[in-house]
C-alpha cells in the first residue's frame, strides 16, 4: 500500500519543503538530522522503515509515525539512528 501525507495521523506537521521530491528531502543521507515536525521528512522515513521491515498495513504506518514522534528518545536525531531504533523496538512497543 502506498502512503501519503494525508495518511499521517498527527495534524500539526510543518510543511517546510515543497514535497517529497524536493531535493532537500529526497536526497537525505543517513547522517541527516531529521526534523520530526516536518511532514515530508517523517513520511519518507516511515516509508523506508516499512519497506525494510516488509510492512504494509495502515496500523504499522501509524505505529511507526507515533514511535518517531513520541517514543524515540529525543537525543536520537540522525536519520539512520532513528530508523535503527524504530526497527529494533517495533515489536516491543505496544
């Protein structure tokens, strides 16, 4: 299933970039510090985590979104670190 910004559960995201194809978003590296309040950065991160974990349900999409926004420790800011933390803790977080 393809997920888009309208699937995001939280409605207080900022729209800083011009969409997911904006070079500022589409060319993010593993070392990039993620802005957890920017909808396109969060959306692309969720998609990549879902692809790597072979998930496709809306429930998983929303769980990952919640993990990124509310559960991942604030000190974890790099894209790769957030991704690794979510994947390592996905099955232990209710």
